[in-house]
C-alpha cells in the first residue's frame, strides 16, 4: 500500500508538471509573438534601450514580454483633405481645398515614433499644408489663380512634398480640388464679362456700319460710272441705244404677260362674239 501511494504521488506530480509546461507553451504565442499584416510595419520599443532602429516587416516576430513593446504603423496610401481661407496679392479672399495622398517613409518610422507619435499625420500635415498654401496664394492676384491654376497647383505640390519629406512623410499626390472666391470678386468677374460682351457687340456694330458705308460708296461709284458710260454712248451713237433698251423692256413685258392666265389677246380689226356671264348678253371686242 505504501509503494502504491508513492507511485500515485509521482504520477500526479508528473502530470502537474506536464500541465504547467503545456500551459506555459500555450501562453507563449500570446505573450512572446506578434504579427504584422500586409501593408503594415512594426516599430519595437525596448524598455531598456529605447526605440530600435530595425523596422519589422510582414510576418510573425518574437518579443520579450514587457521588455519589448511593438507599435504597428500602416504604410498604405491614405487621403487627407485640407481646407484653408486666405488672401491673395490684391487682397481678395479665397477658400482653397487641397487633397493629399500620403504614407510614412518606412526607413523613418523609428524617428516618426520617437518625435511625433502614432498620430503624426494630424500633427504635421495640417500645419505645413496651411503654411504652404497661404504663402503661395499670397504671391498671386485673384485673376492669376484662374489663368495660371496649373502652375499654382504645381508650386503648392512641390512645396508640400519638400516640407513633408523633412518629417519622413512621403506625398504621392497633391492636387487642388476646389478654389472658391468671395462674393465681391465673383460679382466683379460677372460685370467684367458683361462689359467685354458689350464691347464686342459695339465692335461688331461699328464694323457692320463700316461695311455698309463701303458698300454704299461702291454702289454709288458703280451707278455714276454706268451713267457716265450711258451718256458717252448716247453722245456717240445717238438715241439708238435707248430704242434698243425700250425694245428689250417691251419684250420682257410681253413675255411676262403671255404667261399670265388672266390676260387674253384678240386679233386687231376683227369682231369676235364672247359668251360673257353665261348668255346674259353679247359684247363685241375689237
């Protein structure tokens, strides 16, 4: 009986030790391992030495509990819209909207974590975007922002990309989405367009009047030249030309009358009986 009790104690001890080992092994994945998904990077904070320079990529990584604390950062492109109201060179008030696509520089993640923190985009991007937009817009008149919008957009893009790179932030795209002017400037533009249209209309009227004047002068000169030629022809050939013109006119009249259904020609010197009015009377037409 004593030997059986001792064997049972040893068996229970072995089972308890095995259970502790299995329990410890079960705790290891949750306390000593961490995963980094696709599109993410991890920065490890060592409680003894500080933020490590090595950036962990996708996969499963080992960590020492309490001693190593991983911080996960997304490296995917993210959009951000910044709106600001500022003044132009000619003291016009405008509202500008700029959309940016940004991501952190992977090599600079340790610096970002040390100096800015996980909300680095909220700390940096609004301030540099507002500063660049206000400084750039102040160099142009309100009208130049309309006519040179592509150049202004490129200048803002280059300045924001340069400033963001100083904070280890990469800008893949910066574009102006909206540019809104004040009511006074919009009304001034409308009045200018109306004035330009009126000026163009007046130019057209003046040009039309000039063309009409020139046409009248040419017509008058032509009629004077024709009258001169006719007068010279009469002096040289007498009234024969007038007779020819009279004969031509008579031929044209006769041809026009011959085609009219309301005109009837009767032989001269002969008498014909016409039934006018259905027998109501007869009348001789000479």
